[in-house]
């Protein structure tokens, strides 16, 4: 596995680089057996050192962890500890779902592709703007994938990648679903097919 270690306006010495590369590879080998690549980024904010680990396990699965401390080594160790905990929980869930199966086999169906747009933030309104609607400015356009997952697998990927939301195709019925982080810390789940089924059932009771 290739491990890239960089610093944001911070010089990463050979000793710290070697420590990060060896520890990240060891954790990936222990819990995944294989992985594509990993990126470790160091930074500094006031009196704290920051460390971010992004592990690309295989297509469609990315694990991201953050750590911070007054020392760069301690900041990385904090992030690495979080990475190990997440992968341990992920492997335990896979073992419970696929008895005797190997990691990475939960998504047998290939993901679908879609276009991902990055839109510029809206500028403050002025008196000259009036009520005329403004088309959003597209800053970037890229291809992204829509995986076919169960709801529990989608929640697991949301947790592993530390994402605010995840769009996926529900393997139970094939329609698009969304899981997202709520402000209260819980996970929200939007399933239009489930809502439509509930309405059909209610209409059937009243007919």
C-alpha cells in the first residue's frame, strides 16, 4: 500500500514521515489485509498540531480520521487510534453480516456513476438584485459513484468516511436513498420508496 505523508505549511521530518507510514500500513494490513492508498496530512493551528488520515481501502470505501495534540507525533497517534477503532468496528460488523466472508465483498454490484457539482456560495443580496432568481455558479464538475448498499452499510460508510451525507441506491428495492447526520447527533434516513409504500397502505385502509 502506498502511503503519502505531507505537511500544510509544516516541514515533516524523515522520522515523523517514517513513523506515520509504518503505523498506517500496519493498521491497514491488520484490519483490511489489503488497501489501495493512504494520505496523512500534518498541519498546525495555534498551539496544536493537527493530523488527518485518509485511507482508501478499496473502490467506494474511504476511512477518514482526525487527531490533534501539542506534539506532532501525539497528534498522529491520536488519529491512528481513531482509525484503528473505526476499522475494528467495521470488521466486526462485516463478520456479523457475512459469516466467514472477506472484507470488501459486501458491495458485489458495481456502483453507478453520476455528476458531482461544486456550487459557489451565494453573495450577499443587494438592493439592485431585485427579485430576479440567480443561477448558481458551477465552480467544479466531476464524476462520482452511487453505490448499491443496504441501509446499515450506508450508515457504516457514512461513519467511516466522516461524511455529512451519503447518497446510495438501496439494495432492497433499487431506488435512491440518503443518509445524513442530524444536528442532534443521530443519523437521518430518507427513503422515498418507503414513504410511498406507507401512503399506499394508508389509502388501502380507507378504501
